C-alpha cells in the first residue's frame, strides 16, 4: 500500500531534531511521499532543505492567511522562483473568516498575488479556507488556477460548495477530522468527492486523529485517517489509499515507481 500525505508542516518546531524518526515512522506506515507546506517566508529555505534531505519529501511555498505581516506583499514576489527551486505547489495560502488576526481584504490581496504566481508557473495551489468559500470562488474566478488545479486541505464546506469548487478545478484532502466520526456533513462530502477529487493528509503537527497518542500529530498517523475514510466509504483501505495516491501523483506531478 502506498500513501501520500499531501499536507503537513515538517518545518514546525515540534519536529526540530526529530525529523529522522518522524520520516522513518512515515515510511513504515507506507507513506511514499509527503508534501510539506511552509506558512511564512522565513520557512521557505527550511522547506527546501528538508526536501533535499529526505527523498520522499516534496515542498510547497506560500504565506498562510493567519500569518501575513507587513512587507509580505513584496516578499511573495520571490515565489516566482518556486518552480526552479523545486517546489511542487504554492501553499499554504488561503482565506479565513473564522480565525486569525489578518483583515479579509489584506488576505484577499495576498491570496490573489499567490494564485497569479501559481498560474504563471503552472503549479497547483494548496489552500486553507474557513468560512470564506464565496470569496475563494470569486478570487479564483478572477485569477484562475493552473491546469494542475488546486487542493483545499481539511475541507469544511458542504457537498454543494464542493460541487462548485470542483468546476473550478479543486480537489480536497481529508485528515484527522475524519476520525471524529461525528459529522454527517463530512461523510456526505467524502462520498461525493471520492474517488476522483479525494486525497489524504495529516496536517501534522496539527489535527491529531482521535486514536493517536497524545502530543503533536505525525504523518504516520495517516493510517487512522485512512481507516476512518475506508469505514465511511465502505471500501478497502488499499483501494482508498491508491485513489488518494493516484490523485496526488497527478496534481503534484510526483514520480512514483
Ligand atoms: Zn496546514
């Protein structure tokens, strides 16, 4: 069984000095690729160096809407080099009306510029979106996505919203929230987007699955998310894992042998 954790944050200080064991745990769990997403420009160099160190790690560069600060409008111009330094996506970028200190207008402006760069570079985007799906759709309508499309991670919208976003070229990844097993809405969304628009993630070190050991979430815990997804879908874990891996491979241009 081959798994891809399409969204995690290996740059996190929770993983400092522990990456060798985190990555070998991921390998043992069957993870063949991890896509680590930076959240601030100060992490971009680290994302790249982690990916150089571990052959199964790919990286995305971006500014997360919670952490936008003075001067980032200029800093994101450097993302035009993302492709040449080996990034497989622009992310984590997005819009959040539910939490975070940054006014929506400012988020939109930075989101727009990062979308435009992704489009120009023909890279997919990895998106965080909370309570701002109308705004997200409007931004994407204006700027467009590259032909690779985009991934909305830890998707929290409805089946109807998912259908609209699919028309724009989005896919969705699901993580620890699947293990809460408390939401008919999430189950309906999972069933609606599976298999073609479905991927698996952990968002490590965040969103630990219910069954996981206490402490920061780790990529190996993707197995709990896989189990929850396969239970909800009524399909084998192997089948669900392969579907997510095939979609990740296509969107991010991963070479898996
Ligand atoms: Zn994240």
